């Protein structure tokens, strides 16, 4: 069974730009959660989508948004990038309670 | 008080010894608990899940849960150098799939 895939794996953007990250969950999993990992804040929950609906949201500004498609693939978007948005962005796929992480997208904002 | 607390370490144990990793959490509504292992530069890998009070064993790993004390632990027997990594404790919060992570404990297994 294929694991969680995320694209792109690495990204360099400039302040003020926007970025879209993609996540394909494990086949059959309907829940996709997004997390941000930084050295200072650790792993923080961004939001979770289930059957194309946002089911839960963390404490991030509105610049962070996401969506889920009918095939369960998910995208997250960050608009007006700031230097502090540099981080590893992880998506996790879940069929019940266990969550399996993808390899992550390393975003660097310059 | 942090929602999930772990000793950041590093916890240094000799090869072949038992490594004991501890975690406390504040949300009494948490029902499911997970341990992830994260190697430097990699994403977290699920290694154990536990849902009921008591012990759960899987190979060299044993997870222990005490909901009354809001405490969960992970024991690694016969520690190997390949176990050197950061171990993250994560209770599942609420009905949605929100994991709340501790800062992680860095484990170093020495030869």
C-alpha cells in the first residue's frame, strides 16, 4: 500500500508571495491533517479535512487555508508569506484514529 | 502549563539497556495516545498507539498508560544505536483528528 505523498518536497519563496502544497493520503483514508514543524514551536496543528469539509482548525492566521478534493487529496495554501513561515509542513493521513505522516514539504521564505 | 510535557533530553542510554521515555498531558478528555519516532531531517513515524489503561507491548517497545495520572510512557528494551532519534508523545484531542504534540525527547543510544 502506497504511503502518504507530498509535493513539492522543497520550496524556496520570497516574502509576500503565496504557496500551495499538496498531499495525497493513503488509499482509502478520508481524513487529512496538516501540521507545521519549526525548531522553536515544535509540531503544531493547522487544520484537518474529512470528506472535503474542514473539521478542525488550529490557531493560525487566516493566511493559512486548505481544501480537500473528492478523491481525498488535500492542498494547503499560505498567502503573503512571512519569514516566520519557514518550516517543515507535514500532512497526515488517517483512516480511523492513527495518523501517518508524509515526508513533508520544506518551505524556506527569504 | 503545557498541554503535553516531555523531558527534552538528551536521554543517553548504553546499547542493550532499557530506555524509558515519559509524557504527561493536561486534557482529561484525551482517549487515544500515540508515540512517534522522528529521525533528524525526517518526518514522524508512528511506532505505538495505546487506548486503554495498562501496558501494550509490540516487539521491543512497550507503551504504558495511566489516565488517572494523565501519564503515558514508552519503554524501549535492548536499545540499539538505530533507536537514536527524537520520540514524540501525542494525545488525540476531541472528536476530530487533532494530535497535540509534546516537544519530544531526544534519545541517544551509545555503543
